[in-house]
C-alpha cells in the first residue's frame, strides 16, 4: 500500500502537466500583435454612409479595422485579425449570407459583431480584438 502511495506522489506532477500543457496552446487569442495608431473620422463626412447596424472597413490595426455602428452615438472598432491563428495574416471578411457576421477565410470561424465580436461558430474561442472608440461632437476617435 505504501509503495502505491509513493508512486502516485511521483506521478502527480506529470498528471498536472498533462492537463496544463494543452490549455496553453488554446490561448491563441492573446497573440494579436500590438500596433499603435490614432485615427480621427468625421461623423458627417467619413462615416456619413454608416447607418445603425452597419459596418465599414478602414486601414489601421494589424489587418484593418472594422467599425460597427451600434446606435446613433455608439461605435465599436474591431481588428480584422482572426483570433485563432493571428500569424496566418488573413483578415476576416463579411459573410454575404448573414448580416453582421464576419468569417475568417482560413479557419472558417465566424464572428458576430452585434455580440461584441464573439465567435459564433468555428474553432476560434476568443472575440475579435476591440479598440477604443470614442465620439466627441462629430469626430470619432479610434485608438489603442
């Protein structure tokens, strides 16, 4: 009985590592590179065609920035980089069949912008990276 207890103590660290190591590999959503930027857009010029519930793609971030207008005065800015494998350097694109859904052309993960950029389907587990977006008067400031 004592030998059995000793062998279990010796195996305990290996059992712990067995469960820990696979979870490190799935933490891919935190590897989006940091790119510093500071963008100002005029509400009635640059964003005049952006209605409530609509999206617009602009340059910036890692693979471009996706602006989503939630309401009259609430905007969200997401990086277009898929959070499953950021190094594949492919930007998410709008799904032509579903409004407000963006899909990664490499892994097939879909993200729902109405739900904070959370993954809707596919292997991705983390939401799109959201940047700061603040509206002051008629100027939308997007920055990180």
